[in-house]
């Protein structure tokens, strides 16, 4: 009888062990939830990845200190892809196939995101909050992709509203990164101008992860543009603006999209940044009248005291908070499928004065786009 009882206990212990370790969803144990991130932590776009990771970590640290998600601590595993698609593919495969992460979060870049979408769709892994407004992440609809921010098309439309509808400018040029991100920015501003009976007066381009902007600058300089809409990273865009002003294009308006990295662009430009315009897809990170922004600033001071508020790290914080709210809303076991269902239904997530709205057919949480301008070395809201 004792032998039978002993065997039963052993089998029970083994069963608990197997249930907690072998049959649970990848990346989820009784103690933690493992999330993966591939982003630029080196190279000309390093600030974007670093700030995105900082925002994610600030909220995860806050949640972990309070006990985690239903007792599970969140662990973020970030890998550097240098803003290069090939490295993003390698990182993503390693995170899914070797590290067995629960999901991928906070990818930085359009080309890098585009390169890994086939992998995440095949593996059935959620892809949460990438730092890109790429249309291919929105249309056609993708079950596993959840976007927090508005799209590139919405940003270029907002810039066209300001430049053409409000300012009455007609001669618009485009300077863009020679990859899918830059091409999306180019297509977006062309579409917005076509709606208004206008065409670009000039185009200029540069290669990703370089600051070789002179050829593109000269192509645009010849056409005497009133404004240049830019779709690139902060270092090459800053180099373009500085050189353009140096050769006499001081009255031209320079307009960037949010993925440029606003605070990094402002820092790179220094005194040359005066009057530069940047479209934004998240709230102003210094306006603590917004509950979420106040919470974000407090978390940043506590968990990353050397960091400074930025649009990118605020976006990272928002993405992290969405993950936590959705994971807490899951009824029953936390699986990838149950997590997807939790975002889609009820679909509304109040982050603290900022509401994200999802549905089974719409995986973009926000549509808002507003403008900022650099004045006296600081980024400020721009009305109109």
C-alpha cells in the first residue's frame, strides 16, 4: 500500500512539473512571462531602439515591483539588429525558436518589421507595438499584429493639411530613405498632394544607415522647394537640414515624420533645428496634465533616472502598459490566442487619459496625429 501511495505522489509531482513547464505556452511559466524585442541598439538609429526599450522597461519594472501579472514577473529580452533587416530576421528566429518568447514587442523600423512578418505569421506569435506606421502592418489585416500608433499615411496627410491647406505652400519636395520606410513616406505625401491637385517638385534619397545625403540634397535644391517632407532617421535628416541651410535653403520648411526620433533629431540639429516641424502620434511627453504622461515621467525618474522624457520612450511605455492590461484581462490560461482575444474584446484600454480602441477587424489603437516645432532648441506643440 505504501509503495502504491509513493508511486501516486511521484506521478502527481511529475504531472505538476510537466504541466507547469512542458504544456504551458511558450514564454510563460509560473514565475515569469518572457518577451522578445529586436531593435536598433547600435548604428545611426540607436537612440530609437534604446528609447523604445527604456519606455518598455520603465513600465515593466513598475509592474514587477507591484508583483507582476498575476504573480508572474515580466522579463524583456532585447537583441540588437542595428536597424538592418537581415539581423532582425536572425534575432527574431532566435527569440522564437531558441528563447521561446511569448511574443515580440517594440520592433523599431519599417524595413525590419517587414522582414520578420512572414516569420511571426508562420509561428503564430503576436507582434505588439512596432515603432512604425507602415501600411503593410495594417492592410491587408494581420491577425497577429497590433499597432498602437497611427499610420504613415495619416502623418503625411496631416503634414499636407498644414503645409498646403493652412500655409498655402505649393512647391513641396520629399527626401527619403531608400527602403520600404522611405518609400512609404514618399507614397504618402504624393497621395496627400494629389488629393489637392499638386505633385512633388523634387525627390531626393539616401541609403539606410548612412549619412550620404549630398546627392539627394542637390536634387532638391535645384527645384527651389518651399518645404521638404522627410522620411528618414535622425542622423541623416539632421545632416540634410544642416547642409541645406549652409548652402542657402534657410527659408525652406523641413518637416519630419515621428519615426525620425524627435528628441534625437533636435539634439543632432542644435541651433540648426529652429523652425523644423515633426508630426507626432503620441502625446506630448512633458505635458503632465495627462495622467499617463505624469505616470510615465514618474516611472522614468524612478527606474531610469539618467533618461530624459521623449516621444519614443513614451510610446514604449504605452505599448508595455497595453501588454500588461491585456495580459491581466485574460480569463484562464495565458496563451497567445487568449491574449489576442483579450485585446480584441473588450478592445478599449484606458492607459490614463489616452484610450486605445481595438476590435477583431481593427488592430490599430490610435488615429491621432499632431504637429510639433523646434523653437529655441526645444520641441513645442504647433497649433494649426
